[in-house]
């Protein structure tokens, strides 16, 4: 990138960094707050998206540790993180994507296991046929 595009990109990056709230996260905006999930979960997803974006952009390396520490502290204080009790698949997906980007194997494994247990639990809700349609010959 170069020229005007680079300048616009850097301005946008500056706005994203400046939009981080004192508590460490980013506030959801636009249509996000009207989604059918808790506001805290929506704000966490917005924060996860911003952290992921900052991880993929060159030129944020110096600022990233302070930004991530504040966001991580806020995210770690969440009941969603402690209990893996989010309502949306997006929350779990964003946590996984960020952990993979950070190469945090322990966190990645916990999300995979959480997903595995959720699938097992859902399978228990499937209807069971009373008579198996098995032919013995």
C-alpha cells in the first residue's frame, strides 16, 4: 500500500485504537446492539473483532501489548469466558480465531472441547426411535 490509500488506512487504524474504552473493550455500534443476545456478549464480540484486526495489521506491534492487555483483562472478567455461556456461535468462533492467531494452544483446546461437549449434549436431544428398523437375515 502507498500514497492516499495508506494514509486513509492509518487514519482508520488510529480511530479503531482511539475507540477502545477505558475498561478495555470496544462498544458495539450500528445494528449490533439490537441483536438477540446479551449486550455484554455483543460488546465482547466487537472487542474480539477489533483485537483480531489489530493482530493482522502491520504497524500495530508497538501499541498492541497495552491494547491487548486492557482488552484481555476485561474479557477475562466476563462470566461468558468463565462459564463458556455465550448465546452465539460468533462469540465462540471469534475466541477461537483470536486464540489461533495468538497461537494459544491451551485456549484453543478448551474451545474445541467446549464445542465437542456441546455437540454431545445436543445429540442427546435427538428423538429416539422406539423400534429400530433392523433386518436380521
